[in-house]
């Protein structure tokens, strides 16, 4: 409890725990218990389960050639830590349950309000900057909850304030532009 270090791989471990507890593969659990119930019809963990046509290709910046270059599509064995294939529109369906005290965009109960409160409950984490606190997977900066992520050629951020009933989702396919001139 004296030092804080973010571990992306820890979310892979959470996915494994879901499998052990539910007796289902993580991707199947998410499809049945989250995506289907929230109407996220074009969201999945594996490329084989989504339409690749509208998907943006991750890009990086080639310093030698001084231009952006595609990385292509890739994945990781610890896919629950950030390999979700979705759109901003569909991810808004997921975010709505945190903004709306457990209700979906259609107003249906998805999580108990007490469950959402527990997820968003601020915990003191040793070594974490005092201006930032943590809920379960959500940072709190004093005004809003935030979770960001990134991999080569990908950068994401989700930001919401339950008191304002609104949020922001940004997905980018060009995270590595260090010198785009």
C-alpha cells in the first residue's frame, strides 16, 4: 500500500477470474451477460467476431520516413486488458450504466445502483497522486471519472461525470505521432 503501479496485464487476470467463476470463456460471458443485454450488436473481443470493413487501422509514425504508417491489426493473449472491438456509439451503451446509476440507455435496470456505487467508490491508493483517486478501473480527478488506454497505434479515453448525466468517449487510431510535421 505504499506505491502505485498501473498494470494493464492485471485486467487480463480479471478476465481469467471471470472465466473461473462463471465457468465460461471471457468473450462468451461478455457477449451473453453484457453486449447482448446492452444492445452492443457489433462489439466483440476477437476480430473473427466483428465486421472488419468499417474498422480503423492502427497507425504509428515512422521517424525515418517522416510519415504515418499502418501497424495493421493485432491482438494479445491477455485480450481482456484492452482488445475490445467496438465503436464509440456502442461503447456509449456500456458507459450509460455508470452515468445512469445502473440503467441502460433505454432506462432498463442493468446493475443495481449499489453495485455502480461500489465500482465508483473512491479508494485511497498508496503512491497515487493525491489529486487522483481510484474506483474499480476508474480514476477520479476530483470532477469526473476517467479511464484511458492505449496500445501501438491506438489511444482511447472515456470521461464522465454522473452528476451531469454526460460523458465523452474518444477512440483514436494514431497514438504514436511524436513528430507529425
